[in-house]
């Protein structure tokens, strides 16, 4: 009873705001994925009514995500829309199992630079492809071509020839919608800024189209959305295990999980009191995608645009996310005809703006604080996605982060201080002394005068393996035979010999 007195009205208002944000995005993402727009709304309904009940991040709102459009589009184009349901269903089962066995935390182990690079690359692809659709033109073959031919599409749209006047109207409507949303971002202090830009832009462009009766393409909606639901057959389910389709399953499961958990982490920064159970959230996403698979519709993830709108509008509990799904269902049941007035150019402009937000140039400045390697990983991932495909780009990013990890744990810094009068040399080792850095260590020590007293300091070293330790022992014996001496100063550290790792020495703790 206390909830209905103090909190329910906040959740109710927030759910209405999120509904208006989700409606155009659901349809736009479906169109960008190469499927009917109503499938995006069905996924949004599942994201609210199903995932909302199980969610481990109550303030997170799930639905069709821009981050999966590229992968879904490739799947639909290469294997047909009939395979969408079985692939999404199996990906959902993988998520469900991963959540049940509490593997949600492991998805957070992916480098943030890879995740941001993935989102940035997807943003570039969406921006480039939908820019042409926004001008009532067809996208080109791949991401690079779509980027290169943007000036060409602008020229063909605004330089009169053939259907020049009609094309120009579409171009003005689409570009005007995008420019409005871009400018809306600068009015943060405006009391109306809590109203999402896509809602204002979509409503405004639709109103302008109706008032002036503009000859532009509009959204095509069937009389009944139930006709779009395709239950996966047994034959289709067996085809999922073919070598050319399995990568789509794993790709959807991994990318959807990573994007969801990244969104959940972002919520904890937007609302410090936001509670997130990553394993439960992953399980909830698995349940949702399993349902979406049975319905033959788009996959879903936690979506930062809707989730941030939920928080800004004052959402307090999971009720806001659940109710937003209920509003979507009520709308398509009672007012489907209203959707047919929405211009395609406006939906494309909303996606262009979404792609721009995914690119998020500000993230580059943030990553730069962590050094050049983070930026390299980011651009390797982004460039790989744009130049090749989504999975290849992500794998390139993961490979770059692993190379960085190997380099970090194999980097050895050696500083020498020479005292000529005392014939004393102090050698300070920093980092990790491994078999990879042994040549550098050997070269340094062997170049030192044999008649000097050499002291090796380990205080800055966090790891040394058996190969390096064996070399130092051998070097010590050699110098004992000469007039010099080699001493290893490990006074503040203790060595442990781990037989399970075949003779590796560690420097685990200080005494």
C-alpha cells in the first residue's frame, strides 16, 4: 500500500515516457534489421512484460537494440527471415544457461575498449546505411561504401533531376528530423529536456507530413500483427546447428549479453542506488530471447536509450519497464492505423541519430585517460567492424586486448646504477621477469663488468618465472668464480616454489 501512495505514480509516468521512446525505435531497428517494423514492437512487448518480471536490473528497459541490427540483417539476408526465430531461441537458451550457472560476471571481463569499439563500429554502420534511407535512397553493399557514398546521395537528393522535387522533400524531412534531435541535445537545462528527442522529432515530422500531405513513404503495418508470428519448426531448429549458422547463434548470445551487462553497469553510474544482479539479469535476457525465438521475432538486449529515459523520468522499480511493454501491446491492439502515418525518412533519421550516439566521440577522450593501448584496442575493434563484419571486428578487438595483456605481463624494465668508486652496481627490476624477457635480462647482466659487486633488487617485480631465476643462479655462480659477486636482494619479499606450475617462482606478498 505504501508503494501505491509514494512510488506508483512515478513509475506510471516513467513508463509512458519510455513507451514513447521505444515505439519509434522498435520500428526503426526492425527496418534496419531487414524485417517488418511490427516485429520490433513485438520484441519491445516481450522486453517489458517478460524480461521486466525477471530482470536483475529493475531500472533497465529491454527491447530490440541497435547493437544487433548488423548481425540480424546479415542473418536475414543470407538465410532468410525463417531462420531468425530458431537462431534467437538457441541464443536465448545459451544466455539462460549462462545466467543459471552464474556466468554473468564473466561477461564483464571483456575489455571496455572492445565493448565501446563494438558499439562505435555498430554506430558507424547504422549511421552510414540509414543516412541513405533517410534520403529515400537504398544503402550500398557494405559499411565502407555507405560512408564513401554519403556525399553522392546528398548530391542526388538536393540537385534537381528526375523526381528532384519529391526527393528534395524527403531529404529535407529526414535531415530536418536529424538536425532537430541533434540540437535538442544542447538544451539540457530546458525543463522540456526530459522529453526524449526521438519522441518530439517523430511526432513533429509525422504532423508536418499530414498537414502538408507530403508525398513520402510511410510505415507499412499489417492488419494483424499476429500474422507475423512464425513458430520455429523442427526442420528449422535442426538447421541452426549447421556450421554457417552457428556463428550467428554465438554472436547474438555473446554480443547481446555483453551489451546488456554494459548497459546495466552504466545504470549504476547514473543512479548510485541502482541495484544490479548480473547473473539474474543474464537469466532474464535468456528467458526473453527464448520467448522472442518462439515468436520468430527480433532478439532483445538491455537498451541504454530507454533505460536512461526511464531513470531521467523518475522510474523507481521494475513496474515502469513492465508497464512500458503493456502500453506497446495496448497501442498495437487499439491504434495500429496511427503507425501508418509515420514517414520512413523520420524513422531512418532517428536511427541515424542513434548511430551517432553510439559512436559517442566523447568516449575517445575517456579512453585516452587509460593510455594509448586502450585507444588502439578501441580503433582496432571499430575499424574491423566497419571494414569487415561484426564478429570479425569483435574478435580482432579481443585479440588486440589479449596481445596487450601478454605484453603487460611480459614487460620488464631494468634500471642500473653504477658506483665506480665502490665498484658497486644496483640493478632494479620492474614488471615481470619471464622467459620472453630473459634475453633482455641476460644481455644486461652479461654486459656488466665481472669484477663489480652486482645487487639485483626485486622490490618492484611482481612475477619471476623459473627460467629467469635459473639464469640468475647460474650468473651468480659464474661471478663467484671471478673476482666479482652477484647478490639478490629479496629482503622484503619471499619466494614460493609452486610444483603445480612446473618450477615457477612467485613474489606474492611482502613480509
